[in-house]
C-alpha cells in the first residue's frame, strides 16, 4: 500500500521531497536519482536548487537517469528531454552533466538504445529514488495504457491525448513526435523508492486508479501497487477521488 501524503500546494511538495533527496545525497554522495520531466516535478528541482544555494552540498558525484525521450527530434531541440533535463535539473542543481543519462532518441541508434539504457542503469547499481509524474491517461514515463508491467526501456507510440497534452511545449500539435523511448514499467519498478507526484483536479482520476484501482495495463499507474516502497505526494484536488 502506497503512503499518500496530501500537501497544501506544489511548493510544499517540492520542499518535502527535496529534503528527502538532500538527505539521501548526504548519506550517499553518488546517489542515483530517477528524473522525470513534465511540469509536475519542477517544484522539486526548484526546492533542491534553493536548498543547495542556501546550504551548499557536494553533488558532483550524484548520478541520474531520465525516464524518457522523444524519438527523432533534431539534436539540441529545446523540447527534447535531454535539453529539458539540462535546463531544469543539471544546470540549476549544479550536477555533473556526464553523470546524467537520458535515453537516446536518435533514429540512427534507436534499435539498441533501449538495451543500452537498461545496461547503464544496471551498471550504476540501480535507481535509489525515482521521481514520477503521471499523465491524464495514467501513463508513467511514456508508458501509455497497454504497457506491460514487466516492460523495459523501449520505443512506444504516443497516444493522441498525450500528444495534445504536450503540444503546449511545441509551436503546433503536429510538431509533437509520434514516438518516444521510455523506461518500461518493469524498469521503473526496480527503483528502490518511488515518489509519485500529482497536482490539480485533472490528475484525480489517474491518481485514484494508480493508488486504489484494480491493477491493470489499461492504467499503467496502477503498477505502483506492486512496489513495496511508494510515496504519493498530492494536493487536495489530485487526492479528491481517493
Ligand atoms: C509527460 C512525461 C511524463 C509526465 C507526464 C505528465 O508527457 N513523459 O513523465 O509525468 O507526461 O506531465 P505533466 O507533469 O506536465 O502533467
């Protein structure tokens, strides 16, 4: 059963999770963080940056693995998750860029990119804490409905709903890539601690299905019920259907 923490607002969630991640890095300077993109985890990164600014900590050995990436965006595209992670996490937190991994969405190497990524996570000793947002379709990473609970990093097709949701980051909906490479639900479940965040009424159905619904591939978020150590941090609106 997941531990559900209801917080006042996104900033409070950020501070709470940042404290826990800071504690992890203090006890393990080469901690492995599982990084999520999207708007949801931004308060966590902001709170961590504020914490490091107020009380500096050596984070040069911290390692990180992003959940997912678009397939086929030109190298350096500002909305590629490689660029987003650099902008929102690596630079503000002062992490060492070479320690932070993002699945490789280039078409030339896509055939073995999934296996390569799994290997890199294994070689790092696995993820200590995985930060997760959730999509309105219930997706974790880009594991859309129908994803197997045992799946590993692989190429997936984005649903129309997710492409529409993510169109806000692009100039037009047609520019949102059709495909992505994402850690599988099985990859995510191997992390030692999952921290799932959600804010706002638009996420209430996905959170209820993830935390209390039947475990089913049509609600990828429900895979968290298989994990022994899950913390769900939500505001009252996202918790309203629990
Ligand atoms: C994105 C990401 C997910 C994220 C989700 C929710 O497309 N691939 O990792 O959790 O959709 O996004 P947001 O946090 O912006 O609502």
